[in-house]
C-alpha cells in the first residue's frame, strides 16, 4: 500500500508534515478534503485559514486544497 504525505499549513505558519498509508490517490484525496474541512470548521473563531497538500511517496503532487478551492492532480497515479 503506498504512503501519501500531507502538508498542513495554517495561514503563514510552517507546514506540519505527516505520512499515512492509503490504498490509492482517491482515498488520500478524500481524507485530505475531510481533514481540511474539520480543521477549518473547528478553528478558533472560524477565521483560521488551513491548506492541505498531498504528495505520493515519490513526491508527486496528488491534491491541494486552500481556502474554498480544491484541485485534484489528474496526472497522479
């Protein structure tokens, strides 16, 4: 099972990086979308701006979500 890396960033703070195993890029993307929503919804005063970027174990971008936008990298496996 491949490992995907999640780069979490709140506003201008340095990113928090963690890795997890998922069966495929679609599962990692779904997790990232839910994670970003949960972080934003539970932020103090609802004003924190969280972004999430996902890369596969080769470092290729899979998914990015920032603000109200999300982008899925179709060229990812």
